[in-house]
């Protein structure tokens, strides 16, 4: 591990706001990472102490982070090259991700737990939750992987396949805050359903009082958003034609008190590692069915950074968890439907219908393409991704029905 790597001098790491070090990648040759035998894992040389990657405390917050420049061997070039770090000890961390300035690549990692045992190699999904290219944050964003929640890591080893420029590994410890253990019933940051909604569409129908559809939402203070990391002024969308459903692929075994920590870590990765103006999703729903404010101003329709090419007329809801092999609970479906009904009714959208949306440019639909999409869709309908996981995707018809029923009941 070299602390004087020139790649750090070639780019401004000021936006990352944490410890910046460099780890050398070892060239393993061309070919897919999955084909490399375990014997090629590069360990520190015999008799040489393993240097720990230190996380630096975030100023004014509860957490710590390190942004580690992965310096490629300058003698190795070309798409398909497999580069791998040595196995490094680290300070405790809970979430990781790899970003890069340009290019395309795939990433695998293995992580050491608090008992000193190393996990198997696992892929880290590529990032498709992105701001649109015609926005300021879209023009400055880095590419990379999704954020991977590991819970408790004490070591890491990274493998990168492909041609990427200036790769950086982010290790994030969101820390522990007093409100993390606060019982949900006593949470003052819960925003109750207001009887007098600010939206005229929520007030009356045919001269009669109309039931508000605004659900209870745990605000950003409830999970500890460091507001100075959110930059610029939130940009409103003119209308809401769709609700995009995502999953965060962060695992399903988290506890209630873990949720604020997960949200803080994702927020740090989105703003400080990727350079976005805020966390990408408008809302989060945890596996207990609780709704959390994501991007600023949840009562307004704010343009997010969740669905590349389709952020300009939509709301993004991310379910905390992984739904490739696990089905969502009824509480999860209810939470998503509550937000969808609230936002879609304002604009008289039918959650059981389709709509025609013009892409602003995604990896699936070029800019200017008119696409027929469900009003409530899954992320894979607009981008080349497996999100929101097969089981959550298969549950979308249930979410649409729940949303339609909720809207219909509010009109009675």
C-alpha cells in the first residue's frame, strides 16, 4: 500500500471528505474474474506486516470513512484485465463501494468479519441508480458499483475486471447515534398524516372533506442526515407520471435499529463518494414496512437520482433489502403502496395503467425514445439491471392493486 500514489495527485479528492490512501492492484492477466483460481489471491509478502486501512472520523458526525485509491499497474492495459489488491486489514466498516471516473468494469470483493474469517468472493452489482445526464449532478457523477452493506467488516480484498479510470474504494462506518435505538412509537421525527394537507387535491372532492393519503414518514433527522452534505437547491419535477420501485441489495437480516445506520451509509456513499447532490431515492421502505424520507423535501415532488433517463417525471422508492431470492413481506408491499398512492393521486394517475414516457437517455433506451411503461414499474423496466430483485418485481401487481384500493377508498 503506497501512500504517495500519483493517482491521488491527479484528481481532487476534496469532495470525498475522508481518509485518502492508495492500494496497489496486482495484475492477474486477461479473462473473467470468475475464472481465476483461488491460488492467485495475492497476500502480503511473508515477514512483511499487513498495513491496516484506517478510517477517519467524519467531521461533525457519528461515522468514519476511508476513500482508497486503487492504483492500477501502469504496465497493464486493455479491457478484460483482472486486477486484484492484497488482502488488507481495516478499521471496522459496515458498507463499501467502488467508484471510477470513466470506463466500464466489474467488481468482486471478499470481506473479513469480526472473528477474522474471510468470506467467499462475491460480485458487487454495477450502479444503475443514477442522475440524468442533463442535470448538474449527472454531469459530475462518478460511475461504479452499488453500495454493499456488509454489517461488520475488519478486512477487505478487491478485484476489478475491465478498463476503468481512477478507481476508488470507499469504506464507510456510519457510527452509532442515540436515536438509532429509539423505539418507533416514541420517535418525534415521525411525520403524522396531516388532516389539512397542503395539496388542494387532498382536501375535498365534490365539496366533501377528502381523506388524506399522506403516510407517516420518518424524517431525515430520524436517520441522521448530515445536511451540509446535500448541495444545491432541490429541483422539482413538473408532474409525476410514474413510481419506480427499487431494492438496495443490502441484505434482509438487519434489525430495526440498524436502519438509520444503513441510510446514513448510503447517503454518505451517494453524496461524498459519487458526488451527488443528495441521496438518490425519494423514499425508503424498510422490511418492517416503515417509510423513511430520502431526498430532501418529501412533501414536494423532487427530482431524484434513482432511475437514469426517467427521473424527470417520477418518484423513486427503494426497499431496504435484497429480493433476488427472498419475497417481500405484506408490510413492505403496504409501505410502497402508501407512498405510491399519495404521490399518484395528486396527479390523477391510474396505478393499474401504463403511460408513455420519453427517455432522457438510459443504458436501455436512448434519449428521445418514447417508451410505454407501467405507472408503477420496477427499475429493470427502464435500465439494464436486475433491480428490484425477481421476487419484488413479481410482487408489483400486488403493489398496484394495493395502491389502487387505497386511492379508491380515499374518494368515498
